[in-house]
């Protein structure tokens, strides 16, 4: 029973030294909404790019009008995949920037 006040004092002391990290890292609902919206937009860009590459690989060499990419070597396809990853991240960032500036 006598150790409880010392524990409370020590806990308060560590909380004072550490600072109130809960208040610093507190997110509100608008931040979560903006984050979800930006991830959704980035996901759509990435999924459209991956589907484009998969369909292109399916139709490569068939000679039709849908054979869009002339050079479809594995290194070129991997570079395009990397490009779509980067475009998805840029879309994510631009969406967050737009919504924070707009103040949704």
C-alpha cells in the first residue's frame, strides 16, 4: 500500500519528462479522411497501370492496333511498372496537398 504513491509520482515524473506524446500525435477525423482519399486515388492509378501492362503483355506481338508498346522487353516493362508506382505515389501526395489546401 505504501508503494502506490511512489509509483504514481514516478509515473507523473516520466510523463513530464517524456512530454504528452498522446496530444502531439493526435489525429482528427479530417486527417484520416484525407489520408484514405489520397490512398484510394493512388491505388486506382497503380491498378490501372498494372492492368494496362498485363493487357499489353497479353497482346504483344499480335500485330493489332492494340499493340501499343513497340518495345516490350522485360526491362522496359519493369521500368514502366516502376513508373506506375511513382505515379501512384505522386497522385497520393498531390491529393493530400490539394485536400489540405482546400480544407475539406
